[in-house]
């Protein structure tokens, strides 16, 4: 059968792209080899947020006395948390399936492998059947990077070394958990298992956590976590893992830390092998599919969106990239812009930001003015965060008086940051933002407060 579009991969880029294409009237086939929703829904964003919410509720109950609420005999049931997580995932997967069906998208389970190109289009084989797509959208996502550290492979086989996939279904809360990598996934899992009762240690090669995020905010997050008992080993390199132990080097000296379980969380890489991309000559650059600003590969009619293009491994970026691809397939000129992609770390407290940091602005030669304000200037924040020490940093391009970056640490940050992304996308200036009315009392008011400091 000939389809207008064949989508390979059913994660955020794949299922949303298929849905948009189906809604626009394209005869669309979506192929997914594991589960609709991809890593985001089944092994990433949604499962981890479900776990983190349970941990937050547990912490709120345990430490409620400072708010005048006395809780006694508060218990944490990890089995119930996992059970609820699975229910949330099942509900959302079913919702995606229903939405795709409503959009007239055909769904097939299996690995879609490109066999070649004919006069009708691109041939894709699934389970010994062949299908033709006039166009292709490659959305095969990414996979965890597993370093060639001695013991990692054996640890995976024995079950004491885990990736983000296995740890979300772990049966028991480990007494001690060592997380290799202090990025977003590592920090979120540290937050959950610390609340659940594990002794958590994070080993990070850099001299700071949270990757390229605003350094000052990363430092506040680390200090907050240290107060909760999480141990950080920065500027440290893991050299070997053994059952019950991780060996690492710090300052050229070898040390070790006990670990019932070890989470490898040092990053992800695009999945480009095993789909026959080479048979039609799709260009791979540095392990990712090379695309232009419209999501087009070097092969006519073949697009790529999501983690597989390596630009920004975030589900919300993937959504937008898929929309850009479909719009261009439909003949509507649309381009991808990456300057206003927000990020969130769903720790407790939350971290969120968008645009330039002081460091990236300096690297790009953008002279910025910075407004740094305590979150305690927000009445809502103060009312709900006893002892909270969050901050909000606002970066303004000095030359044009335009907002170019904003980064904050404090709960509700994840729900606020999109507004700032819109301000950057619309190239709003300080005087424009001053005229916006923010609801009172909300944590978002901190942005207005900070703007008036400029």
C-alpha cells in the first residue's frame, strides 16, 4: 500500500508528527517497535515525574510541621508508587493510540526498515511486509550512552547496573545508590531515591552539576541536595564498577563508594542504526541525522525530528520539530528556532530556564545586564516555601534592552517558564514586559519584580 507519509518511531516527534499529518488529511502510517509514546512516555518524562510527585508528597507530609500541620507515622510505599506510575503510563499510551486513530493514522508494531526507493516512493519493510511512503519522517529517538568502563557490561547483565529504563521499575528501594552523571536524569532520580530512603551519591566528571545550565542556580540546587543528605563527588571519573562498589579517581587518586545499585546516566545518543538509512543515502553527521531548519535531510522527501537529529533532546523540542516537518510537507514554510527552548529539572525545588546564560552570552559576545532577585520577593513563594532560598536571574541584551535569558530555582518554575520563552521568541524589550499584568499572588510575579530592577 502507498502512504502519503510513513513515520518511523512513535515517540513525541513520531506520534505528534503522525497525528498532525493525519489531521491534515495525509494518509499516514506510523511504525513503532516498542510502545507508543517512546522513551518520554514509557521510560522518561512521565514515569519519572510520577515518581517525583509521590516523593514530593511524602516530603511535604514528613516536614509539614513547619507549616503548622503535624503528621505522624508517615510511610512511603514504593510498590504503590510504581503501580501508580504504570497506571499513568497506560492511561496516556491509550490516549495517544485513541488520538491517532481519531486522526486516521494506521499504526503498526515492529521495526520499520527502509529497503530502498522506487518511482512510487520509499519502501519500508515491517515484519516481512512492504509499504511505500511518498515521504518519510524519521523519529527513531535516542538511547542511553553506556561507557566502556570495566564492569558496566557485566553489571548490566547481573542487574546491579541500571539505565533510566530499568531504574523506573526497580522492585525495592536500594539501601545505597550511586548515580554516574550529574545531569538532568541523574538529578531527578537522586531526588526520588533520596526521599524514598536511599543513600545517594552522585559522581560527576565536571566541577558542577546540571550540565550547561546557569551555574549559580546549579550551585544552589547542589547545596539544597547536600542538606538533604545527597553526596556529590565532582571532578571525579569512574574507572570501574563492581558488585557493591564504584571505583573512581579524584585528583589522580583512586577512591571507592559502596553501591547496592548503580545508575549510569552520562547522556544519550541518537539511534540511527538498523533502519536502513544508508540504503537511501541519508547523511549522518557526528552520529546524528543532519537536517536543515525545516527538518529536511539531504534526501528529498525524507525528514527527521526529535532526538535523532541531535539538536535538543527534549520532548517539547521534538513536538515542535515534528510540526515544522509536517508543515513543510504540507507546503507551509516553517522553520525551527532553538533560541527560546525552555528546560526544566523536575527536582524539589524545581529548576527552569530559557535562553542565554551568563556564560553562553559571554561566548557569543552578547553584553548583558543581569537582574538577580530572591524568590522570597514573591508573596506566594514565601507563603508556600518555608526557608526557601530560590533565585531568579534575568538577562537583558544591553544594546537592545531585550530579554535574552531567564533562569530560576523554586517550585512552580516549570509552569512559569513557557511565558518567558514566549517573551524571548517575540523579542520583547524591558519596557514591553513592564506593561504585562501578572496575576497576584503568584510565583510568576518574580519576573515582573526582577524586570523593574533593570
